[in-house]
C-alpha cells in the first residue's frame, strides 16, 4: 500500500510539473525568436501532445497493481529526467532558424553591395584613364618644348667654347686668402678623426671638405697663372655642361618616343604580359621641371660667365666664388649631418625610454603569469579531489558518464591552459633578456652619437666661425 501511494504521488508531481516547463514558456520562446507561424503551431502541438501523453501515462500507472510493476521503474524514470528536455530542443531549433535567417540576409546584402561596387569601379576606371591621357598629352608638349630649347642652347654653348679657346692666352689668374682657409679645413678633418666606432665614416662632410682642400690647393698653386687656369676650367665646365645638355636632349628624345607610344595605347590593344604594375621613377613633375629649368639656367650662367671672361681680363673672382660655393656646401652638408645625428640620437633616446618601459612591463607580466599559474594549480587540486570523491560512491550509484567526462574535460582544458601560460612565461623571460642586451647596445650607441655631435657642433663649426667667409 505504501509503494502504491508513493507512485501515485510521483505521477501527480509529474502532471503538475509538465505545464510549468513545457507549456507557455516554450511558446513564448518561439514567438520571441520571430519564428514562422507554422513553426510556432508545430511547437505548441508538440508540447501539448507531450503533456497529454505524460498525463495519460501517469493515469495508467495509478491503476497498476504495485505487485506487477517491476522494481526498475524508479531507475528508468530517473534516467528519463537525465536527458534533454523539450524546452532545450525548442531553444535549439529556434536558434537554428534564427541563424539561418541572419546568414541569408547577410548574403543578399553582400550581393547588392558587390553589384554597386562593380558599377562604381567601372566609372572610376574610365574617368581615371581619361585624366591620365590628358596628363600624358600635356607632358608630351612640355617635353617637346624643352627639347627644342636645349637644342638651341647646345649650339650657343658650343660657339662660346670656341671663343674661349681664342682668348686663352689673354687672361691671367688671381687667387687670394687660401692659406688660412686651407688650415681651417685641415683642422676640421683632424677633429672629425676623433669620432668613434660606427660614426667614424667617410661621409658627405669629409668628401666635401676634401673637395674644398683640393680647390684651395689648386688655387694656391695657380696663383701666378690663375687666369689661364680659370679659362681652362671654364672651358672644362662648359664642356661638362654641353655633355649634360646632350644627355638631356637624348633623354628628352627617348621620353618623347615613350610618351607617343603611351598616348596611343587603347583598350583594344593586346595586353603586354611582361609589363609590371610598378613605377620606378623617383622624381615628381615639379622636380623634373625644376631640374630642366636648372640645367637651362646653369647653362645660360656658364655662357654669361664665359662672355665676361672674353670681354674682361680683370675678373679674378671666379675661383673665389667657387671656393665660397664649396665653403657654403660644406656648411650645408655639415648642418645636414648634425641634423641626421640629432634625429638618430633622439630616436635612440625614445627607443631607450621605450625599452625601459617595456622591461618594466615585461617584469610585471612575468610576475602576473607566475601568480596565474600558481592560482590555476588550486583548480587542478579541486578537480582531482572531486574525481576522488565521486569514485567512492557505491557501484550502482557510480554514474560517471556525464560527471566524469565533464571533470576530465575540465582537467584537460586546465592543463592545456597552464601549459600555454608556462610557454608564455618562458617567452617573456626570453624577451626580457633580449631587452637587457638591447638596452646596453643603445646606451653605447647614444654615447657615440653624443661624441659625434660634440665634435661637429663645437669643434668643426667653432673653427669655421673663427674665419667668416663672405662672397
């Protein structure tokens, strides 16, 4: 009698619990996920049928004789409750339909955006091709204009060279104030030899100083016949300019050929498989125009200087002007070198500060990783204790299909996480050693850069200021 009453109570509890879990909540969940009506109706009918079937089973069980019910019913019922519920099944299906709808909407949106992008790119390509064609035509006209100007200038410069050959024996050369300048330049080179290690290079400053020394020595040696040497040098300069003009004219002719070939390319022509989608030119339009104008202006300057030499025998300042130009060039190159060293030193200082900060952060991260690994070991002990406690249950109660698998999965994941943390800890310690070595290297390089700055700023420029040079 007691067994029969307990089974009736279990059936009543089952009847009362089914609507709470599978009636209104499941319907609301389907509606909240915006499912179609046929899915909602299907879910409702499934839930109602499940509740009805459960009620009928419990009514049948109430009428059974307790003697005829096998003793395994309680275990079967407990096994039934360990499975997924209809609510879980409904949630899973709702999520599946929602994800499918989102993917379809995203695919349709991407297709429309791709069509719009293709149309926009077609219009942009046509407009860009039209602009580039007009630009090529303008550049072609300018190249043709400058080519004609250079050809005229070549003929004029050639006539000037012939006239200088006639006047070679009529001019004397004069040079003054070379000894003190030569001494200063030599002192500058001597001071720059005190640079250290990698900074002891044969840079542009050394080359320009050596070039200035050569100019001064040549001027000193040619003080008796300086004007003749001046004429010879002017002829040499004119011939160099003539050679440069010939190179410019040839370059312009070749550029015109390429411009014509580029201009008449159309979309109907076959593609060239060996063409690279890169531009190796290192000059802009403004720089090209400036270079061409500079060449023309310099050529006119040389012609004018030659005419002055032809009509005057008292012009003794050409070599002096060359010395002044070279002196100014040395000053410009020296300032550029000082600026480069300052920039490098500032970057090294910033990098040094950054390395110090990185070292501090790395040390903090190492301590954090060590503490994290130590904390995770507590979780491993807990998992091991849980597995040990669960293994102590009686044989019939030792259901280890879910609990043991979850604990094993948790234990494996935790071990994998600890291994990753230890790997990161090793990497951080390895990086820290590299940072310390890099810090020492940068400190040494900073000392070298400070020494180079002291030599160039205080020694070299200080010596140059003791002898002001004016044109």
